[in-house]
């Protein structure tokens, strides 16, 4: 069987490329544990040095905790949302949990060119109306947005019948 010049040239080129990749470190060369540890590294530390390092680390951590607490207190809320790159304030989350919307059941929505209406708790309401201290902010095709104690809630309209789930 005779091998052509093109195959030999290709084999030589592949060998050269692999060799350069090894030299450049693109393909890592595995080393044995003996090759990696040429000389053991030892450090002598005195009890005073250890005590000093411990104190410096403790001071650094206390300073870091103090800065973190200040940052949590300084968070600024913009248009009802918080900066996602800063941690949340626990007090704000507790306030959000305390505000619960009264029982409002959306039974239907109707609108024409001039006005949108919603049937909530057997009452017909429009945008701007108030029901059980909740102000109707917006009426959409399948949901109503209400504001209750400066927090917005969405009440969705559910279809009851074939092929729908509650």
C-alpha cells in the first residue's frame, strides 16, 4: 500500500501543531506529584504572630459587618422596586407581608371605546373607584390591578368551564 504525499504532509503538519500547542500551554502536560513538589514550603510562626494575625482578621471582619449593616440601611427604593444588586431590607419585607388584600373576587370584565368596567364582589366598578379600601388602578382584558395601602395587587379573571382550570 502506497501513502501519498498529501497524507504525509498532513501528518507532519498535525504533529507540528500539537507540538506548538504543548509548548504554548494550550494542551496541558500532566505532571506527577513528585514533579509538582520540588521543595516543601515551611513557615515558622510564633504565638505572638498568630495572635496578631487573629486580631487583624477579627478587626477586618467586624469592619466588614459594620459596613454591610450601613449599606442595608441606606438602600433606596425607586418606583416601588428595589435595586437588585443590593441586599433587601428585612423590615421592608416584613411590611410587605403585613399588607394583605381583602377578599376581592373578580367575576367579569366588560368595556367599550369609552369605559372599562369590572364585576368585583357583585359590584360594578370602573378605573378610579374604590372597593373595600382598594382603589381600582387599571382594568385589563383578563385582570384588574388594585392599590391597597400603597401596594399594588393583581386580581386575575378565571374562566370556569370546559378545558379550564381554577
